[in-house]
C-alpha cells in the first residue's frame, strides 16, 4: 500500500510548520509533473511518502495509528 504523508506528520517529526508546508507544496508540484493533475488542488494535503523522501533525501519512519 502506498503511504501518504501530511504536513502534520512532518511537524510531528520535528519540522517547522513553514518547512512542512513547503515540503508538501514541492511534493505536489512533482506529482503534477509526473502526470497526476489532481495534485494541482489547494485543498489536497496528502502526498506519497516516497515523493517526500526524495525531496528530503532520507527515509521517514512514520508512527502507525492504532485505534481500539
């Protein structure tokens, strides 16, 4: 399954709000260039984890939410 990441996930990892928003914005631009035009939407805030990792140049470990 393709994991998605939001600015809130990046903030939890220690990035500032400004930096997290800019990383998501860059990832959305990359996805549009790769042929996914639905990422050209201001309201869409989830991008593939692999795209964010390519921007940062490192792997991200995200915590799994377990409810119940």
